[in-house]
C-alpha cells in the first residue's frame, strides 16, 4: 500500500531528525511522563479515525457509481488528488502548528474534515460529493494527522519506538474495524447515512484526541 509506505518513510525521517536533537530535547520538560502517554492516546485516536476512514473510501465507490450512474474513472481520479493533497498539506501542517499551536490547527482540521463529510452526505452532485469526501476530507485529516504524529516524538527518548508503535497500531486497527462497520452500515442504511454516522463518531473521537495532545517543546526548538 503506497499510503502506508509513505507514512512509514515519513516516520523514519522524523525519528532520525529527533535523534539528532535528543540532547536539546531533554533540556525541555519531563520526558517519558504520564502526560506523554496521554499524547500517545491522542495520536492513536487520530491514526484510528483519519487513516482508518481513508482506507474505507473504496466501500463508497460502488454506491457512488450506482446512484450517480458514473464509472470509476472520475472517482478514482479525484481520490488520487485527495491522496496527493493529504501528503502535500502535511508539508505545511507542521509549520502551521508551530506558528499557531497544535490544538488550533488540529481543531481547524476537525472542522474541515467534519463539514466535508456532511456536505458529501447531502450533496446531489457527484462532483461535489466526491471532491468533499475525497479531497477536502483529506485536507482536514492532514491538518489533524501530521501535528499529532510529530509532537508524539517530543515526549519520549528511550521509549520512542514503543510510543510510535502504539500510535501506528491505530492505523491497522482503524482500517480493520471501520472497514467492517462501513460495509455493514452501507448495506443496511445506505451510503449517505453511513457517512453521516461515521463523520459524527469520527468528530467525537477527534475532539477527544485534540484534548489529549500537547506540545512539550517551545516553537523555536522544533522549528518548521
């Protein structure tokens, strides 16, 4: 899976960067603390919702094709744009979180992500539906995902591998659980109500994640 490969590559780069700054990191705040594990919980929930739901997009494609009488060409094309926007937005989300704070950027991501899901569920136009679900939800998800990923590394030294591992477990678990739920809901209540329920539940857990997240280092240490 190209998305997961890119994710793991990004994490490796972050780990290398933070390893070089380890001595500097230790000088600020208490690492390996209980607060750090609360941040891990927030990162886990973010992985669970954002990446887990991104992987379940395929379950909606067939419903889009049937309702809008469309083929997969345009839907796949828009989804490819969404994939690119997810990673492209990640380039800026870290810097934005340094400038304005992790929680503010995370909250903006939640708003974009949840509103996009609601718009997609009510839209009667395939272009609006697919762009909202495939592109704008990706942008909102990116504003949540990358800040949560980066600040997790600030709280750990010796246990960074364990902390990142527990966070990343959310990806696989979210993919498994949400795929089953999504498929069953679409079969029983249709894709529109499924998207509304999932967006509501996802927003709830992302809000919990936001309150769990907290940066440890000052902005001038972490940079962009």
